[in-house]
C-alpha cells in the first residue's frame, strides 16, 4: 500500500485586515491554511496576534495573582497599558467597562478622551471594546470613533442591535469593526451581511464570543473552527474575516482561575491555545505570563 | 473512508431471496452492513476470502485499542471525524503519569497515589487521570521489575517503556493479564519482538522517526496477527506533532489507509521542560487527536484544567450536556437559606451555581429538567413553564427544607411568575437578576430579607 502524505490545498483566503496606522500598523489574517497547518499548500502571512487587555477603571475583582504583574499601574489605565507594552504584546485592548450602566455609567465623552490620550502614549495599535451594553455602546463607540478619527482603531462590539449607528461611525471615521454575535454561525453571518452592505469586508473582524474552559469553551472552539473552515475551505465570503477571541476576562471570572495562580494561568492558557488551534487570529488575554507561556509552548 | 451498501452488495452471493441472513434481500443486508447494523458472519454463503475482505473493509478506520482491564481500562480509537463539529469525538485520550525506576520509592508511591486519588467532581461527573507509564532507565532490570510489580498492584492501566527488549518482556510477563501497552516497538527490534508479543498478546506502541517509518512496522505486525497498535511518529516539537497527528488522522479517515488506522500516543513529558508548558502542550494534544498523553508529573492545579478540557472537547456537540433534575445544596444551607431555580443545561447550572458560590451565601438551587436547554430557550420550547417549574419544586421536596416559602426565578423568564404562583400555593415568587452575573449583587441583600 502506497502512502502519499495527505496534504490539502484550499481556495479561500482570510482577508488581511490592517489596524493602527503608520509605524503602529499591524496586519491581521491573510492566511489560506488552517491554524499551524504549515504542511498544507498555502501561507500564513501574519501569525495570530497576542493582546493584553486593560480596563478603563481599577478592577473591582482583586485577584492578587492576576493584578500583581502590573503593580500600582492598575489604578491608571494609561500606565497599565504602557506596562503591558513591556510584555511582548502586538496590540493593547482597552475595555471601557466604566461606561457600563451596571458599573459607573461613565459618560461617552470622557471615555473617548481617554482613548485619545492612550493612543498618544502607546507604541502599539489599540483595540477598543465598549461595555457590551448595546444601547450605551451606541453612544460611546461613535464618540470614540469621532474623537479618534483616522486612527484606524479596531472598535467593538458591533452587535445586531446597534450595528447601523456604530458601523456608520466606524466607516465615516476610518476604523475597523468587531462584529459580535452570540455563539451562532447563522447570526454571525447575518450580522456580517448587514454590516458589509455599507462597510467594506476588509474593515470587519469577527468576534463569535469566547467562553472559558469549563464554561462553554467547546462551543467557542467548534464555532471558530467551523467559521475558519467555511472561510478557508469553502470560500464563503461572509466568514473570511479574521477572528478575535476575547477570552481573558471570561477566564479570570472563573472560580478556578481566581483560586490559584498556576490553575489560573493554565485556565487562560488552555482556553487561548484551544481557540488559537481552532482558528483565532487575535487572542485577547489578561495575564502577561499566560502570553509568554503560549508563545513558548508553540515555539514560533 | 466507509464503504457504501451498493459497493458491498456486489460482493454478496446474490442468491434469490434465501433470507438466511435475516434480511429480505442481499441489498437490504448490504445496507445494514454498511451502517454497522449487521455482521458479515450472518451470510453463510461467503467464501473465506470474501468474508475476510468484507470484514476488513467494514472495520472502523481507526482501530479500537484497550489498555488495562476491568473498571480501570482505557479504550481509545474508533474515531470517525477529523474535526469535532463534523460529528463528535468518541474516546477521550487516556492521561498517564511517567514514573522512572530511577525515582525514589517515596516519589513512586506519591505518583501512583496521585493517579488513584486526584479526583475532581465536575457537573455530576468525576474527573481523573487513569494510566501509569513505567520507564526503565536505571539499567538495573530487577529495579524496574520491582516497580512494575508495585504499579501492577494498583490495578491501574500501564504503559511499559523500555529500550531493552528482554526487560520489556520480563516486565510484561509480570502483568500480561493486565493488558499493558508495550513501548517502543521499532524497526530495529520488531523482528525479535514479534514472537515474544505473540506469546502473550497485549497492545504495542510502535515508534518511528517519521510517519513513513511507522507504515512497514504496522503492516508487519498486522501480517502476523498483531493488530492492537498505538502509533508514535516521533514528533520532536509541537508544530511537527500537529503535522504528524493531522496526517495520521487524515490518512486513516480520508484515504482509508489501513497501516495508519491506529490511535496515537504523545509524550509532552519529553517535549517540554517546564510543568506549565508541559500541561499546555498536553492540552494541544487533546485538541489534536492524541489518544494517550504521557505527563512527567502533575498536581491538582495542572491536572484539573487538562481533565476539564478533555471533557469539554469530547462532549458530543449534537447533544447539550445536562445535569440531573433535583435541588442542589450550595454551601451548607439551613432553613433560612434562599431557594433559586434554573434549567438543567450543564453550562447554565454551572454558571449559576458558581455565581451563587462566589457570594458565599449558602443556598438551595433547584434545577428543572428543560431537556438540556438554557432558561430562555427552555421556556420558549415549552420546557420551563410555570406549571412545570411548580411541579418540579413540589416533587423535589425542597418545601420541607426551608421556612421561607420564597423562590427566586431568573429575570429572563419573569413572565412565568403568575403561573408559577398558581402552581405553588403558599409560595412567593421573586424575580431575580436577568444574568447569572447579577447574582453577586442580588443575593447578599436578598438573603437579609429572609432572615427577618
């Protein structure tokens, strides 16, 4: 029996999306192979990007082994972000959690000004997440887009409830959208179709929602794997966007991560590595040691 | 590459309805064969050659291999898909701890104890590692045999690792009835090993420096009737391992290439120096097809995440995981404790119970069987209505546990309040937070209202 190595070649290409501008520009996606399948026919021009998340207010959850690497910087988002730049990140993710009506309900203007100040201080490109409250985000995210016009930020979450107003502001002010839908491939495609009626698909990144190990990771894993395969293998235009896995916060919310440092790092690390292997192009983490651990483990 | 019924029927004798197989026609029998609903021996008219050929064609693309015996046996293989979302993965990888005969007695005892005793309750299941991988390194054969005897007494499944064949088979002779995996069989030792393997058949681990090197080895074993094999393509690092594991899985399933139709073994213990990296490497192998994973060591904090990941990746995506319908005690609730209710999708239960636990308010959590759906979808599907929730609460016996007849329902199904109050006379229904994340803010204040 003759063995012929079962190499595969696909027809689809994940779109290459650029975030940030000038020296800070960062390319994402662009591959026509599945994750780490360097043995198949095709290329991976941009490896998955590693990002650390900072919050725009001091975290209410004080897990010591999570906050320890940042010291006093956690009380100042800009210092926190600059500290993260020292940990080998490709970008910084700022979450405007203080604008959440269930938190401080902080006004849009102040949040937008913080993003602008942070931009001026950072050497790496910036990803901005609103609180996830679709109504409040419809005020906050357009404001951020306007105040930082032309900076090519990656901004989200754009949801089916607010995609028109947030997507329009992203388009008008030269940014990239994070299209978020709740763990369902049909909802995900539907939102992309709606968004791409006015936003070029090169300006869209998919956030399928990332669940933590033990708390639904199998849904995120299989969904990301499917989205990637439908894009790369069957060349479905509406799934050929890069994928962002915003998983750090989900992991550090778990009892298991809070309870012990080793367990916490592995909880975040295994979630991240699984979603990397499923096909995520951007991994948003909370702990710098997790980031180093994954890079070392993959060894590339 | 499963064979179809229409291909099978060409190989059947095609006698006018003899019905000796129990089916009306050869075609009906062929269709049953193709889907695993019948076995080849039901047809008495097949020549031995055709019978053997059919049996081979109908065998699973990846051989099912069993290591160990009794309650502690580990079964791997029989996988039908490359990607989990195509159907489901079937047999979760066995996790082994590596024990060298150079390690101290105390260390050996500790490691055996870890595999036996590190067990974790998780959504109604018990998670644990299952195998001991015994490594001959000391150069002192008797020392290794003593280790094998000690490990054998634990009744756990074993992997025997020895470059020296005499020692390997001497160890096997001590525990052949426990069906250990013998490792490694290589191109250098296979000819000497085959007669010994045949004396007392147990599964064997075949090692090659590449996939190509494995192929003649498994073919040779198969020729002499040894078919319980596990493959080690000798991957040096994680990137190579993903290539090798993917090629083996594809060759078996997509090409129907029998010489690679066996489960695989991975050795994070030899690939990573640091404990955390080793655990992460192992986690990549859970996603990437390994059937046996050998770790140098673990503790509760490195093992639990791996076991949870294995559980998650090997759950069947076609069926939601569900927990049993009953009331659960969180902490040690007394007669003044709050009562809450949610649905029985494992994830819902897990998130809600974790949120309650985090408040440190001892509580009762009632779980209503909504056929594995979440609360809102369960309600929409007619599985979480006020009547049904009421009936569940009555049946559960929670009434005898608390003085306050008050029950907290998820805010998302606030609309069942009236119906539930009708179904539960004497109870007050309280509308709780919409999301589990809101329980932290809700429960501590709510419980104060109960103590009055």
